[in-house]
């Protein structure tokens, strides 16, 4: 496979994974923003920190302008991480590798692109059709994932797509978790109850699992255990790394380059650090460093992989 094609497939699925996380988090934040919040925030700050590059002044402005925030997050061309920009970049990557993807996949990405570019998109995000539009966008993102899973052949292209997907998912979980813990100064033994953590869990589709598997009031530590080290939670860091390891092995077996051994060691250090985290030993002084270290190591791994396989 040409490195250009591998690069296209890697970023196609990575951009669409980011799109999926963005619309899931935005939908739950929007719905819960109508509730009375004892913590004095509607949760949009956490969303903006995790899914945009807005500075503090821009965030403060958007938090008090919900129509403007929705437009900024979904269809603002000046926001490089808006849903429209992400899908546009995914479309460019899929268009450059149409001989390696299925017709159904291309048609879904292309359809989402044209829907988001519709002149009436800003109007659709205004009341009373706001939630219907957000719901529809989330359904289309889920449909994309279903189409990919049911139509794509399990070859080398599939491997590169999923490496991109799980790198992105890992980073999203770390960024969201860091946003919520930074707001409470990384105090893992604080008084925050389930109402505080509900937004994070819903943004990661983990609320029901948390209710079924956890008891007691030590919510902060239990949250960390689920979103970082739970191997059965599909959006945990450990689960993402386990799936990433599978697809990384698939692509490296077919590309036995001399640099691959170093890449695998780099990944092994990252996975081992996550796998052997003792949640009970985490505190204010080391949790921040841990999340920062995991983020940086994931970025560095992605950069090394790109240099080896994509030649940039």
C-alpha cells in the first residue's frame, strides 16, 4: 500500500472518530444544560476545552451565547475543529483513497459533508429544531461507524484506519478526563457527587456501566478506574490501547521495517504505564502529571508512527 493511501485512511477514521466524540459530548452537554447545576456551570467549558482550541476569552464569550457556541462547534469554518471542518477533511482523505474504501463509506462521508455545508445549517441549529438537528447529526455519525464496520474489508487499510481511530479515542478520553479533574484541582477525594461526574460519563457513553458496577461515594477514584484502566469499557484509555495494539501488530507484520522495533517498544511503555496504574495511589500531586504524561506519550507515539509509515 502506498504511504499516501495509508495516511489518508489513518486520518479519515481519526477525523470521523473525533466527529463522533464531539457530537456525542455536545448533545449530552446541551440536554443537561437545562438542569439546575449545583456546581455553577452548564458543562460547556469542559466541552470547549476538550474539542476546540478556543482561548479563555473566546470560551467565556461562547458559554453565555449558546446559539453561537453550537454554530462554532458544528458549522463555523473558522474553527478548525468544528464538525464541518472535520468532516470536510475526512472527505478529502476518503476521496484520495476511493479504491481502498467501499462505495457506501464514501457516500456516507460525502452526504454528511453536503448536509453540514447547507446554507440553512445555522438556522437548523436554532430553537425549536436544535435538538432534532443535533440528534440527526449523531445518528449520521453512528451510521458511518456501522457502514465502516459492516462493509470495509479487513486488510491493511482496515488496520491503518483503526490505528487512527483508537489513537484519537485515547486522546479524547484523556482530554475530557483532564478537563473535569482540573476544575476540581485534581482532588480525587473531594466532595463531588454523581451529578458532577454524570456529564463526563455520558460524554463517554459510560453512565449506565458506572451505575451497574460501582457502589459507595468514592466517585472520583471510581471514575478514574473506569475511564482509564477498565479493560471492558470501550472508551477507556486501556481498552483503546488494547485495540490499538491489535491493529498495530497487523500493520507492522506486513511492514517489517527496522524502525518498527522502536515503535513497538514506545507503544509498550505507554500501555504498561496505563495497565499498571494503581488508582488508590493517585492524588492531587501525581494525577495531573499522569494525565499529562499519557497525553504526551500518545502524541509522540502517533508522531513516530507517522514518520515511519507516512514519510513526514
